[in-house]
C-alpha cells in the first residue's frame, strides 16, 4: 500500500492536511480491509489504491476545515458527529482518523455493513466511535439521537431535498450538516429551497476541491432552530411528496 500512502499524502497536503505516520498506517489497514471484505459483500466499486486514496479517503477529508473550525470554537468538550447512511464508512471513519477527539456514530440500515465497520474500528484501534443499526428517518426520532449532534455528514445517500429531511433531525441548533455531492449540486440546491426553509437548514458555504472542480463538492448547512416534530416523515412520504420547490 505504498502507492496509496504516497497518493493520499499528496492529496491531503494540497488540502493543507498533514497526516502522521500512524494515521497513514490506519488508512492503509482500512484500505486492506475494504478490499478484503469487498470480495464477499458489495461495499464499493472502487478497489484500486489510487481510487481508494482519492475518491474515498481524500474526498472524505475535504470537509476538514469546517470540523477543525468547530473544534477550535469548542475547546473544552468533544464534538459529536454522526455519519448517516455510512455504507463502507465514508466519510465518518476517515474523519475520525484525522480528528481522534471527535465522538463519532456510524449509522446504517444494513447490519452486514456494520459488521464490517465494527471490524475496521477494532483493527484500527479507534475509540469513542459506535455503529448503530437503524434507518435514517427512524433514528432521527429517537430521543438519544434527536438534535444531539454538532456535525452530521452524508455521502451519496439521496437527492438534496430528501437528504436534508433525512438528516436535519440529527443536527443541533447551530450545528452543521455536510452534504457530500457532485456536479448536480447547483440544481439540487435550487430544488431544495423549500426543504431548507421548512427544515431550518441554511446554506453557509460550498466547499470545492480545486483539483476535481464540480465533481466533488460539499454543501455546508447550519441548523437555524429546532425542527418541527413531524420531520423527518416516513420514507414513502419523503420519496413520493418531497419538499421541493422555491
């Protein structure tokens, strides 16, 4: 995995992130496990070292400035992050490797993916990180998770109007939602104006990787106030009557 280390180091350096030798080793072990487990279950279509380094690891870390800033504003406590629909652990695990002091929850609806993630957490020696088996729209109504997180992340889960509804219920007032998106972001932002207003999720900024242009973008939202109790709705409602429009 020397190739992965070299490419990842180069990619993160261009972002302004310097990884320690221990962190690089953790990323290499994570990549090994990803490739190994992918042979018996569908985790990712990307299995080459360069693809894993750039499209999974570096892409996950591209929101680091938001988290770094939030941590500096709250030096006296551990910030909480939940990765909704985490899949193979992106971006939650890479962010945990970069920021060991984050308290992280990985949420997914598929138990076998969580079994993989629990193995990764154990092998990498990560602490203050838990794996939760639940649907996004159900977990957001549970008292232990309702509006309890400083930072919420989601990557490749749904279109933005639906994604905001799935995730808004986890974000504290004043907290951040980081939506990892691609070239369709501008259109999705336009379609999600109603969702932003109803869910009190207000666009703060858009992060772009200069190397990839619009291919990888992160929409950063701030939670403006408590969410109405009926949200998120059931999946069928979110899908069939989305909060779209101006």
